C-alpha cells in the first residue's frame, strides 16, 4: 500500500505531538511523516509560497499530485484512519467549520505547545522517527 505523506512543522512541539498521535492511530501505516522544508516536501509543495507551506499541515495524495492543506485535509486524513469515517463525514458536511477550527488551533500552536512536557516531545520524536524508518 502506498503511503500518504503528512507534512508538518518539525520545529513545532505541538505539531510533532499531533502527528505522533495520528501515527499511533494509523495502524495500517497509511501515513508517512514528512518534515516541511525537506527536499521531498519542497517538491510536493512546488509553487506554494513558503509562508503558506509553513502556515499549516498538508496531506499529499500519493501518485496523484494533489495536496490537502489545513482544515481541508481532515476528511481525507480521517478516511485513512480506522474508525475515522464519521469524522471524515463531519468534516465534509461542515468544511467552513473544519477550516476555521484548524486555523484557530494552528494560529495558537505555540501557546498550545508551551505546556507540553519534554517527555511528550521526546515520545513524539520517537514515534515520528520510528514511523519514518518503517516507511523506507
């Protein structure tokens, strides 16, 4: 099965913890973590200004060339995860709310990241590293 690159900000502790939670949920290994600004991420996001790249996460469709960013990534992301169908349908039914909710959290990610303990960040880094190694 081809994996879907999930592009995230590797300098954001909150982002790394969120990605690690998603990777643990992803028992079928459909997601592949990919740090923004890496050569592969730059290639996938060709034509997107860097400030837009860093403003949100992105889910790339393998072999299709399409990329879902911010709140629009929720539905295709949840469809990849076990039991995520109802959440995917909810995101599809309320796309404006999905985008506003995503933007609200993303705009405050630094504040959300501050109380995350170092042990949780280390756990997230371990999960991401383990997943990235397993997808090679």
